[in-house]
C-alpha cells in the first residue's frame, strides 16, 4: 500500500473513533437529564455549533485532502 492510502486510512479511523466517542458522550448526557423539559445548550456548543459535529469535521477533512491531492497532481503533471 502507498503511504497516501495508509494516511487516509488512519484519518478515517481517527474520525470514526472520535464520532463514536462523541456519540456515546452525548448519549450519556441524555441519560442524566431528568424531567420533561429541554435543558439549555452549553456555551461551548453555542459558540462553535459546527466544529462540535463530527459529520462536518469529516466533510471538512475530506475536502481539504481532496483539494490538496488535486493541487499536487496538477503541479506535478502539468
């Protein structure tokens, strides 16, 4: 395997691992909540609602890697 495939695999595993961790963290927080009413959104999430979402993080990382790969190929082969 090339180093590029290994790097992409490690990044994908890292994002998947973080997603699983964050999902369990949110699920545990939901179990602790009591009552019929929603609680306030934490300040950290209010300030950075998209950074805290692993789906957006995966899309951003993928886009950066694809753009970098395209630039690399265009510089080397044009």
